[in-house]
């Protein structure tokens, strides 16, 4: 299964996450357990309260000094899972990708130079990364090894790339021809130098403290970039933001077909066990690969309830439980922002400080409609919820003093059919049903135009953006949706500049509203561009997602 963001050579802004948050940047001095009682008033649900995360568990995001590309939306993962539902041939359905998200095919020249790399995700934007510490064996540096890793709420596996990995290249691959033979272990690949895959600093397996799970492996393919990873599943001590899981199941990548960014060499998946990607080695080459579900890092952290650090610091107070909630605030970062400037926050075990948000949180249940095929009773897969799009011409002003239904009627706004979507920090654009994507993009002034080569809507960089909002938490009966809360896009996040400096794309901008196909049978994505205007709390304990408005920044 494909559970990871992918890479292409396009200019983007990536976020690096510092190992520790300073109190001056993220003030947090109140006792988290006590505050969980006093903040109940900021949640619309009666009796619901979430503690602030402890200050040592709040990590500051910053703009990376080496901005480069980020890649593959969770759409690729979702499409694989839809293919699994619909196809009668299990091997094909595992790796099949749908045509509409394959704007071009990557090719590798004989010299190992990747060409024709304008692939699926071509958005500049804010993509959060975090320093993940992998523990070392006795006798090596006690601090462990720091792996710069993407934070991905649309996947669940954590991996690091081995310093012994083999970088492999693929010949041109056409849509719907992916098979086991196109993976790194297949006969169609050829070896390249490690530098050709362009990872950041690698994981030194000779120093690392890990135990092999000999029966399992990680085996992942991606669309539209035709990238793939293969490696071993292991147990290793993993630490993020001062919180440690001493025996976490993770993957060490040993073979890769990859177009990297020169910075990252890992991923921290923060979704549910249902979408982990471990496979039994004994099922390799069979028609039915057997997936092995396991608890990912944050799930284990929440079950564990305590970190070693907090046990030592709070052993007398007995208030060191870690709430099964993490919160992400992704900033809008202008190009050229110095790397030391704060660009958001990740809080483990509770909410980010209140300086990041204003007003009440809107809470919705995480839906299980799209559970994993190999275990349909395994609970939630992604952070999925049902929403509706509400949209109209530019400069629509919505009064907060009236109900959503009155606001829609009085402003002559259009509503889409309701649809299920996932909230994913690893995807920049917002994939919405075609029935809404086309009219919304026509409302730009001047209108956005669909580019069949890039498979996105391109728009004048100085265009006026329409009013677009998600209606979240509404109630639908007899085809009519009422209530809920309107959560609009900030117009600044609807026009995304990308590919600048590439021949033919010097002044190209893109609409952040992408075509997600028909409502029926397709999964959509709320991407990072919308999230720049909100704080999102991912609540695994209650199976809920909570949204609040960002304070102006």
C-alpha cells in the first residue's frame, strides 16, 4: 500500500520543525490537567474539553532554508484503496492508479538524470516536517539520530532511509501498467547512485538500535510519480518532541525509486492503524498480499499514556498522562522567509497555545465509511468527515451574526452535494467533486482554466478569488443540509504560485481547488492550503476532529 508523500523536482516551500519549542515563542506555563477543565467553554460539544499540550511537547515549525519540492497527495493512497474495492484482480487492484491524476510520466535517462518531472503535485506551499529521533545502540551517540521527516496525517507508517539503501531508476511507465515488476525488487529497474534519489541525511544502520521483524516488510508504490519504496519492518525507540515510544514498529527503507528534495529522508505518519503498510514477506509474489496491521507512533504514544521524560518530571504529581490528541497549526509562509522565523506548531498530547486560535472549536466525528479493505472492521482509516462546499463570487461578505442557512440564502450562494473528505497535512491542494470544482474555478476573475498537461486549474496570479467555504458539522436529511459552520478559504490560499523558473512556467499560478471527480465513488481531500487559516486538533481518543479559526498572523 502507498502511505507516504512523494517527491518531484518542483520549487516549493517546506517546513522544518525544530526539536524543541522555546517558552518565548510558544508560552505555556499552565498545568495541562487543570486547564483541561477550564477550556471546556471553547468547544461547542457539551462536556468536551482537551488539555493544552505540555510546553515541551509543542514543536515550533519553521520555514526551511532549502525550499524544494513536496509531492504526492494522499489521493494516491485513496485511489489505490478505491481500486481495491472495485477490482476483481487483487494484484492489479493493489498497484493500479487512476488515469486522471497522471499528467505525465517520469523518465530516467541512461545517465540517471530524471526528466519530464512535472508530476501530480505541483503546488508551492507549507508542508510540515519534524525532527524524529531514532535511538542508537549502546556505545554510540546517546542522543540518537535525527531524521527530518514529513508530518503526514494521511498515512500511518514511520520510516527512515538506510545509509545502505539502493537507489533504482525505472524506464518510462504508462498508466495502468503498474505491477509487482515495477517495484524496486522487479527486474525492470536499474541501479543509480544514492545521490540520484536526492534524500536528506540518511539513517546509519550500524549505529541504530533496532530489532528486525523478519516476517514483515514495507512495500509501497505511488502514483502519479511511479515512485516506490521497499524495506524492512523493525522495532526501534522513536522520540518526537520529548515523547518516546521505546519499542515502535517502523520501517527502514533499503530500496527506493524516488525523486527527493535533498532535505527529508523520513516520514512520520499520524493516521490510524488501519492504513499501516506492513506486508508479510511470505505473501510476496502471490495474488493476495497479506497486510499486517500494527499501532503507529501516535497511537502507541496515546496508549502508553506516559513518556519517560514526563514520568521522571512528574512522578510526584501523577498528572503525566498524554491525551490522545495532537494539534497542527500550519502557517502561511511568504517566499524568502528566514528559516528561523516561526511558521506554525505541532502539539502532541493536547492543543497548541491559545495564541494560535480564536473562538470556539467545531467538532465532528471521524467517519469509518472508507475502512481498509483487508480488515473492514478495523475502525477509522483516515481523518474523514462529511462536508458541503458553499461558494459565490469574489468579495462575498458573510456576517457572523446570522445562521449559516440565512447567510447562504441572503448572499445567493451555491451549495454542492455533500461528500466525504479527509483532512490531510500531506496534500497541498483541495480535491473537491467535479460538480463543484468546475463552477468554483469559473468564478475567479478572470476565470481559471484547466490545464490538461498539468491536470490542475491554472489561474492569473493577480486574479480575484471567489468566496469558497466548507460547511462543517451540518445535518443532512432528505437531501437538504442545514446548520453547521461555514469555514471559508482565505483568498490568499486559493491562488498558489509554483514552478517559477521552469521553462514555460515562469509566471504560472494554480487554483488550490482541484478536480476530485464524481461525488460517488471518489474520496476527496482537505489540503494544507485550507488548513493555513485554521487550527486542527486530531482527537483519536474520541474519534473526532476539531476545527478553530486561526488568529490573524
